[in-house]
C-alpha cells in the first residue's frame, strides 16, 4: 500500500514539473525584434544589458 502512495506522489511531482516546463516554454523564444511576442520585453532587457 505504501508503494502505491509513494509512486502516486512521484507521478504527481513529475507531472507538476512537466506542466511547469510546458507553461514556461509557452512564453517562447523569439527574435528580439518580433512583434507580439510574449518574450519581447525579456529579449529587450537582455540585449540592453549586453550593450552596457
């Protein structure tokens, strides 16, 4: 019985990690100049910090 509980916890934890990873990847990686990209501000911030 305890093996089933431990297995269920591991599966839930793995599912959480996969869900979080997919959610973060939906922000996408884009060319810094793209219009309407969710990560455009992040790209701009990184490119501005590299210029300094």
